[in-house]
């Protein structure tokens, strides 16, 4: 295996986004006297996840996610709060929650020590992702973080990957591997940009895919990247 450079997606690949999201949501709901029930949390997630899926397909701008998800939630439950202001409070709380998936830090450390150069590529909200990255403890192992709103394009647009490639040390795209949990954003985007891809199917869905590799655990990722010949 001749890769030198690994482009890791952030949420649900290295970061435990559901953990961070739940912590932040419960905190802001509690501070405003809102319910912390599963029904209320699930309603928010259905709205937010649907908006993110539309964003990844290029159907909406990111501002529509941040400006409307709590507006829609509060309208659904008849809650008289400003959803735009509430979103700002939520993002500020979320930024302090840098939860990682179990074993992610050790994996990144060992990949770095094996000679790989690691980068994070994300469509998340810029300031929030940077602050979560600093909180996570990954900074010693990751060379840089590339965020869609700063790059000027989002995954799966090939322009996102082209701009990342123009800013990293490796100049041969054959030595770059994209790793992520999203078939639509990470795998489709990486392939469209001419890059090899590794789908992290941690939910073990076994869905049909056209990734170069598929792994379902960090152990399998280690076997792929550390036990073979680079």
C-alpha cells in the first residue's frame, strides 16, 4: 500500500458527534427549561439530519441549516423561542464538546508514528469544528483541518478535494486516501476527485458501495493501514 497521506472525515469517523450533540442539546435545553426527552431530541435530529443531507447533495446552503433547524423544531412543538438565537447558543456549547470515538486518538497517534500525514476534512460549521478539534486532543497527530466554508466548496463537490490537494504536502494524488463514514459525501466525493477511498461502515450496514476499501472498525482500519506495506 503506497499511501502517505490520509484525509479523515471528522464526525462519525474520528469524532463521536452523537455524544457531543447530545451533551450540547441537553445543556441548552435544560438552560431554557425545555424537555430533554427522547421524543424532543429525536425530533430535532430528524430535522437537522434531513437538512444536512440536502446540504451534502448541494440543494441548500449551510445557512439554511443553522437558521431554520430550531425554528422548525419550535414551530412543531409550539414553543415561543427565537430559533436563530437558540442555534447560536447551541453551537457555542457544541464547540466545547470534542468527544472522540473510542480508540480514535490512539489510531491517529499510531498512524502518525508510522509515517502517515493526517488531515481532517469536514463540512461542519467552521468555528465550531476548529474549537472541537482543539478540545479533542488530536492536534499533535493531525497536520491541518480543512473546512468547507473556508475552502469555498463542500463535500462531495470535487472542487473541495481539488482545493485540499492544492494545500497539502503530498503532490501525487495516488498516495492520498480519503476515509469517511458518508457514502454520499466522503466516498462519492473522493472518487469523483480521482482519489482512493475507504468507507468506515462503523454501523455495519454492509450497504452496496464503490469505495476502494471498506472497514467496519478501527481494528480493521489498523489492519489495512498499519499491518500491510505502505
